[in-house]
C-alpha cells in the first residue's frame, strides 16, 4: 500500500490498501453479494463474503508440495501491516486500526493504532495470547526490535520506546521528520536492520543507526521503493513500486549516496525482475482502473502488478536449495504471492518469474490481502494478511471502484486480520529455542537460517558483547562459511572492534564477494586522514590484481578516502581512466566529488587528454545538475508567501513522486523541472493536475512510461481537502520553482477548468491533451 504507503503512489495505476478498521463491526457479518457479468467474461458471479480462517485456508492454491498454516487471526490480531519475531519466538505486530474508517476518511487521525505481542503458549503453532505493548498510536506502520525496546514509526515521527516488562516505558524521539510530508499513502516504512548495522527504509532516502543508549545517527542514502524492503546475505537491498515486480541494488547499501548532485547512481534502484505479469486465481475486478482496456483480461483477471509490495529475499534452506535466494513479492489486489528466481553476477543481479500462468500462492478469496512477507525463526515464510475487501484510499477512489465496493459489500467489516506461514508438505518446522550462550550465538552467525543469523548478529551488537571479539575475529579469518565470515566482519564493525589490519589480514584468502565486503567495511570505519592514507597506499596493488567485480568497490573506497586525503585524487583519476565505459566505476568516483567536481574534471582532462571520454561526459552532466540546483535554491529563497504555501502543499501531495528537486523519481513520477507541460499552457497543465494522466508522457525529447514512471497519475479533483486556492498555490509553485519560469495560476483559473470538465471521471491521455 503506499499510502499509508502501502506501495501506492499517486502515480500508480491502482492505489493500494486502505487500512480501515471499524471496531464495532463483526468479521462474520457481511453480505454475500455478487458481481454482474463483465462484457466478454465467462464469470457470472464473484463471492465477496468474509470467510472464517478455517474456510479461507481451503481457498489457497499453492505450489506443489507446500501447504499454508494459520498462525494468528482476529480477534487476536486486527489490521496487521508489519511484524517481527523476538528471541522468545513471540510475534510483535503493528496494527493500523484507524486507516479509512469510512469512505470519506473521517476519523483517520484517531489514536487507536497498536503494537501487540502475540504468543503461542501451548506450542500448537497458533498464537493464543495477546498483549498490548503500545497503544494510542496514530497510523503506525513499522517496527524494529532491539534488546531493550523498539523503534516504531508513527508519522511523522520515529520513536524509540523502552521495553518495561512487555509494556512501553520511556519514549525517545529519534526523528521528528521521519515521515514528514507526503500523504497517508506516501510515507516511509520498513525499518530493516541491515547487515552493516544501519536501519534502512522503503519510500525514504534516509537510514538510521543507534549509538549508545539514546543517541541516533541519521544519514542520507538512496531513495528506495514504496512498501516493504528486504536484503540478501550480502546486505544488498530489494524493494519495489506498485507496478514493478522487484527492484534492487547491485552494491552494498551504504555506498554511493554522498553526492546530492548525482540524480542517479548506476547499480542502485535497478530493475531486477522486469516481468510484471500476474496470474490471479479468480476474477479481480476490484482494482482502481479496472474499467480501462488492458488492465483486466477477458476473464476479469488483473494482467500486471498494481500493488506489488512486501518483497522477501528468502535466505533459508527450509524449502530446499532451489528456493534459497528466491525473491517473493506480495500482490494484495490480485490476492497472490509471486516467486522470482534470481541469478547473481559479480557486479549485477537479474531475475525471472518462476512460473508462467500460475503463482507460488494465490487465493480465490477476494479479501486475502498479503501486505508483508517475512522469514521466521523456523525458516518458513510468514504472510501478513490485512484481510479486508476495500483496497483503495478515498483520495484516489475512482467511481468505478466505488461501485465495485458498494455492489458487493466490500466496505465492511474492517477489523479482521490473519498471519500465515508456508511450510513444505511432510516437514515439521517448529520455532526453535533461541539460545543466548556464546557458543550458540557464534554458531548462528553462519547458520543457513537468515533469521537466526540476523538475530544473533543484532543481539551481539545491541548488548555490545565484546567478550566475543577474539572468537569472532577467528571466525573472520578462518570460518569455512563465507556467510559466517561476512557476518563476523560486520559484527566486529558493530562492536567497534574492526580495524584496518583485520581487513588486510583477511584479504589474501578471501573470495571476491568477501573482498567486496572488506572494501565496504574499510569505508565504514574510515574516520581520518591516517586511515584514508592506509588504504591509498594499498590501493594500487589491489587494483593491479584485476579481480572482476572489485573495480566499483575500489572506486568507492577511493571516493571515501578523498574526504580525508587529497592523495586520493590521483588514484581516482587512474581508476576512472582505466575503467572507461564502466558506469558503475564512473558513478562511484563521482559519488566522492561533492563540490569538487570542477577541479577534478580539470585535473582529469589534463591527465587523460581525451575529450570524448565517457567519464568526462558523465561528470559534466553532474556539474550541470549542480549548477541547476544552485539556481533553484536562489529561486526558492525569493518566493512570496503564496508560493511558499504552494511549496508546503507540494511536499504533502506531489514530492513523493516528483522529488523535492522536481526532477522526478524513477518508477514513480516524470520530471516537473524544465518540463514543457509545466511551463506551457496553464489550462492543459491544470487538466492534468485535476483529472490525472494515463499512459506515456513526453517531456522534452524523452517519453516516460512504465517502468520509468507509473502507469497513471491520479488527479486532485476528487481530493476534497484541497480547495481551488490550494491547487492554484501548488501549480503556481511548480511553474516558478527550480529552473521553471512560467506565470502563476489563480483560483479563477482552477474554477474555469473544473467547470469545463464538470462530471469528468476518467484521466486524460497525452494524445487527448495534444489535440
């Protein structure tokens, strides 16, 4: 969803999950309405009734040799959107109970969200007790567990709450602007504890790290995804947008985010699985643009992803080796979970859908809404199911979908929720007892079970178990498992016990993927000129090894060293020249040149003497963008109060797709900065803003269409919280912001366009606008 961010974005074809809860409504009290036959469809009726958990299990169609088991259901849990296991095998669940209490959204700000702890006390596999750890929350969306408390995202704030005997104790404000701006469907989420000891988010360009008891670091990184985030055993991140199956990074997540003048860094935000086709098990007319040609097939089944979310990179052997490193993606509007098979090169990752014409899991129950996927302590995949009918926030609700909702009684009830786990047939996967003794913790670090690895790693760091340092250093040098050595490396980094000599001693007998981690860790612990010069002296020898896949990491190492030592200039010039045409290397070098681009370009051209050099072209584009940013900053400073009001409204309603610099966000929105549409005819622009745009859009010389942007941009006409004057402020701002120099828009201009198209429901197309 995105929107509370469930992978939705006002730029996406179908907005995702309204998390609505009506506490007074019973889950067993709903009409069994039917859907009229669609032209060309062979389906006469579609059941929309609420199914009790035991019956819902019968509606799943699963990959051969697998079955699905219930772990929790209402009233033990309601409106679940995220979860985590603790070391006691208990489930911590985020309940977003106030989302869309009715079709007008009245009461969304009520503080009725919760974080609850579920426990299986009789060990039958089903959670039977419920404790409320934290309540009175407004729209909570994510948690992250620590040994002494939790991070909880409650927009716009990020809190740390101490654990006082399973009740929230003292609260500390970590970030007052964690989810500032954006509407309810466009705010950060995830709170994934990365291999590198930082916490990463979807729908965000920020990462966090705890230092000591109450100090938190906040650091800019790459903007990633919409709803849900996962990582592989090398710590590389995976995410998606509503309409894109799987996106991810080729390199470690802490790299490449240091230069704000770069609009995009090659190797990050890459399309891992380009195939977006889905195969529902039943008709799925309840999608926002289901009336449009090509959205549904002749049997009313969704054709492509419209609410992709909750990706899980599955690093567990519980399903056998063929499923290890597979990526699973939830699609709640089509009631299914997709399996993707990934293949890994030294410097890239690619994938394909596991099946054609079917899915790993699909349900014929229209209310099955998988919104997040997790690997559990037992190695199984766990599914968070919001279990509801309505899947659209009122801001973007089309009349078509509103009709679908009302026709079949899908608007209620809204207080259901299920959690499932998927297990292989004939195999018992009990939740293991997590042991905290030293030998167990060390053994977990090279476990084939990703939950055990990560949990042991986090616990050692959280509790600063420095007594384990000698054993962990031994593991780094000589463990038989590469996974164990990689985890040992980052555990030492988290204990502040990793030093350059440790890394250098590990280098000779390491495979290339471990060497990539060594270089990443060297960057992480580099804090001064002495440490930078240490690696500058080693750099030529490592580059001369000519190991495939190391060049980008070496470039990132040199770029980091440049912060502390000018001597890094020479090695960066040699690196860029040696790997001409390698965009990964070029962007890695440029990532360290913030405000040093022009003098570096001068030195580089003096050395290389080749004006056609691809690196020169790439660096000049970044310099040009830096100049535009400076001019835009000046323009923003000179804005009057009306334009400043428009800027604030833009942040809430538009920035999440078009970026704060107006240059657009890949997979979401096209650029507004220097756009011919923004600076052109004001009535045409207002038509798009008010009624939306479907299909490709040509901005300048480039045509934007999926996957570069979303398939459609919803209009503001149905947003009753935006007045005509508000719309005028927004549009005036984008016509004056950045490098745009068009005239302002008046309230009367907005009224005129609304009157001209009064009663219009469908979005415009570029062809229609050009006519």
